C-alpha cells in the first residue's frame, strides 16, 4: 500500500515537472526553486564560503535533476540569475548585520589580551575610532612589550591580504590596573572608504638566544566601516556573485563535457549495432546464422549473387 502511494506521488511529481518544463514559465520557476532551495545558506553561512560551493551545485542540479532540463542555455541563464538574486539577498542581510552590530570583544589564544573593542564600528572618514584592549598585569611585570591596534584588509571586500595600518597603543592612566588587567587605547583615523577588519597584537621582547621578539595576536573583528550602506551592499553582492559564478561556470563546463562524452558513446554504440545487424544474416532454409558467409554450414544452402547479371546459359557476364 505504501509503495503504491509512493509511486503515485512520484508520478504526480514527474507529471508536474514535465508540465513546468514544457511551459513558457519554465525559467522563472527554475530560478524560484533554486532560490528557495538555497535560501537557508544566507543564515547559516556568515563566512560566505559554504554558499560559494553549494549555491553553484544547487543552481545546476535543481533544474537538471528535479525538472529533467537538458538545455544547457536554459541552465546557464537560470544559474546566473539565481546566483545574482541570492547574492543580493544575502548581501542585504549581512550589510544590515555589519552596520548595526556592536563591537566584538576580541581576545588572544594565549590569554594575555582580552576585551578588545572598537567604538564606533561605523562612521565616515572624518570619524575618530577608539580602540581599547586589556593586558594581563602579571605579564606586564615580567616582560618588555609593545601593544598595537591594527586595521587590516584581510577578509574584507576587495582584493589584498596585507595590513592597512598599525597604531601603537597607550596605557590608560591607571598604575594599579583593574582586577589584574591593564587597559590600553589608541585613537584611529582612516582616510579610505572601505570595510575594514581590526585586531590587536602584542610584541613581546625576549632574550636574544630565543629570538629578537615574538608575537601574540587576537582574532579578527569587523570595523571600522567607512562605506555608505548602499555602496557596501553593491560591493558585497558583486563579490559574492563573481566568486560564486566562477565555480558555477566550471560546473557547467563539466556538465557540457559529460553530455558530449555521453553523445559520443551513444553514436559509437549505434554504429556497432548497425554493423551487427548487417552481419546477422540467417539461412532461409534452416535459420542458421550465416555470419557473412555465402554457404550455410548446417544445410549447405548457397546464397545466389543477387547483384550480378547472368547470360542465357546461367553464366555471369
């Protein structure tokens, strides 16, 4: 009973997808289906990496497998349109998060730096951004050190993986510290309209035999943001669309290659079947397979030459 119901359901689905494929609204339906299938990536992919891999796969497989669409031109149009649409939606969502979020409290894995913040996270190029960090007081008493507030291009919109600027941080006027921690600050100004990251680093002076110095750094946080919201939205959408489209086009290239190879296999198989049919000649007397021979091995029947001309005496001309 359950199997028959499943077959009935699959039959209805196949009938519906066939109707969609033959209708004039096939491409919009494909795009909408891809959008719905990949909508969850917006909320479960803050780093964009998962979307760059899964979205091209869904953009190809949904129309190709679900709707059995084999037209590569339609698949190309659907994929590009769906990627732009979902990238714009994702860009809108993350732009709101970036501009409205509060500063993240950063800390280092070694534990000597904590509560690193930037205030505010958003402002124009005339704005001064205050960056603060707390340093372990016990470490302060044991070593010479320098603390830096760093503005980075790494992981931001645009190309480049280098630091933008570094600023020496100044100790807050508190000789005793608070709860075993000493606070440092730096007033930061940036001249470019960009979406930046920031982090804090600690240069520890150690004996020469161990090296000139070693570093300790915190994780990355967003800010300062000196872009307008509209500009940030356009740049996030373009970056996501371009990077995802490259992977999508590579997938389309593999699909085209697969279809070409399948076509070659079918053509070669059809040619072999035709040759086999030509060879499969049977004896009209006993039905034995002649295999291209003119005389039957079983009954001795001899095939007469049909395409030769004979004279009156039965001899060929």
